[in-house]
C-alpha cells in the first residue's frame, strides 16, 4: 500500500484493533469462508498483518480455520463478541510478568518445579509439558524469559514448537513468517481508517515491546534477513527500535518483552543465518515424543511405523516421518473413517518421493496387504448409497391416512 506523503495527525491504533476488524468482517458474513487475500483487500492491511490477526482469532477459539493449502476462515459462535472490542489477552496476564522482569537477577533452580501437569492453551487445546534441563519445558522457558535469554526452537513441522510457546506464555503475540513477510508486518504500516483518512497501525513487535509481552517469530528462517534486521535492535542492549515510517518514532521495550523464534530445518527456503543464530543464546531441538503419542492412545502399531520412519530420516535414508501432529490427525481420522482410510491418508500426506517407503512400513508393521493414498473410487449406484448415520429409509404400511 502506498504511504501517504502528509498524513493528517495519525492517531495511534489500539492493540488488537486489526483482530477486531477481522472478526467484524467474518461476523458480518457468517455464511462465507474468506482467505487471507480476501480479508486483506477488504480491510486495506498487509497480508502478513491480516494472517497474524486471523490465526490469533483461531487460537483463541473466536474463528474457525479450514483448507489444507490456502487457509480459509469463517465465523463461529464467538466471532461476533470478538468484534466488539480489541481484547489482547485475559486481564491480569501482564502485571505479574512486568514485576518479575523488573528484578533481573541470577536465578537459581527451584527445588520444586511449578508447572508439571497439562496446560490449557489459549485456543482450548491441552499441552503436555516435557522435560527440559531437569525442568518442565514451560517452566524452563519462563525462567529464560525472566533472565532475558532469547530462545530459538528448531525441529520438523508438527513437533509442537508453537504449542510449547503458547503454553508457556499466555500473553503471547505471534508473527507467522514466510517469504512475503515485510518490515511492516513486524513494526506496522499506514492503513485507511473506517472513518476515512489514514492511521498508523502498529505491528506485533511494537505491541509486544510497549506492553511487555512475549513475541514468537514463527518460521523465522523463511523471513528475509533484511526484514529480520528490524527486530535485532529490540533484542540487544538497546532494547529499542526506530519506526522510520512513523516520523522516526523511537519505541522502547517495557520490562517483560521477550522474543522466541521457531525454525524448521530442511523446509525449502529456510535459512538460519549467522546474524539470526547469534541473537538466540539458547537453541533447543524439538522432536516428536512418541511415548506421548502412545499415552494419548494413538494406535501403537502406527506409532511404531512413525518411530521406524523417523530412524530412517535420522540416517538420511528418508526425508519425512509422521510427527505428533500427523499422529493425532491419524487418530481423529481413524475415529471418523476407520483404520484403512486413516492409513491410506497417512500415505497420502507424505511427500510423493517418500510414499513408497511409508506404505512399505505400514504394510510390514500393521499387516495390511496393500495400501495407497486415500483416493476417490468409482461412483456408487444410487441403490447402494449409504444413508447418513442415524437415518433410515421411510417405510409405508397400508394406505396413508
């Protein structure tokens, strides 16, 4: 969008306002599913900013997401309420963090970890903490935050990097990175207000800095190094940035501001530069906890398949193995469509070059004779079409009255 040369006294936009705008747009069209592009064009914001707002609504349970390729969003029962106010997070989540961050001292390990049980994430999903440095991972991340030690989480997609950060930091803001992410998606950009004229919409980096909140740069290594450079002054000793697009305004980080990033090695286009790596003093590898998958009652045979494939990936013989996300999806698919369909779908979601190996592992471990990607077959005759569950064909006895 072209920045106006002489904006007339732009007012500072409240945090969360774009999220409320997205919610209002979805609520006004309850029967429609909208893509990021649809919403960005109608709202006049960048794709990245709209994507971040829409995904936040989904995580909070205030909108629904569908589509395996280009995501689509739709209103649900909570969307209309989300459109009424620019709510950032539940009351009381900021003050305790700010107080803890104001006294930054050397932290000794506590005798008893504080957070050991399942934690409910903002979207309602339950996260099961794992061990990290003899602590529950969520507590380890909170201690690193209190000490202002930035963290980079790396591992294959679907291993729970984002889930961990959401469970650890209820006040989290997220930037979903990709090759199209621009500086404006981090810092902010000019946008046309509902009442006309232009206002400067602050981005998630500025919001996190001014409110002392945690900021996740997801898929950080897909973002251009030139864009990420805008983040670095906020992370070093300066703890401030200059918003050149908004009169050269200086933004200073409040106590509690913290940056964590996610990196998916092996994903096309993901490059961990030395400049980015050096900003994160602690780098944690995240893999799938196959024992957790078993504990969550995923079919033990399928978990064995995943372990075997993961070992082949480790040896460099294969490029893909099901992670926890795929295993939980398998479990849900099996409950709806049955075991054979769920196994076929597991083959189908693997990269084309790895499907034969995935199918072979399933055949050997599960015992099926043949398996192929889930595919539509021949059209069924009308007489053999199944009735929806719980319905029966009407029968008539005698003459109707």
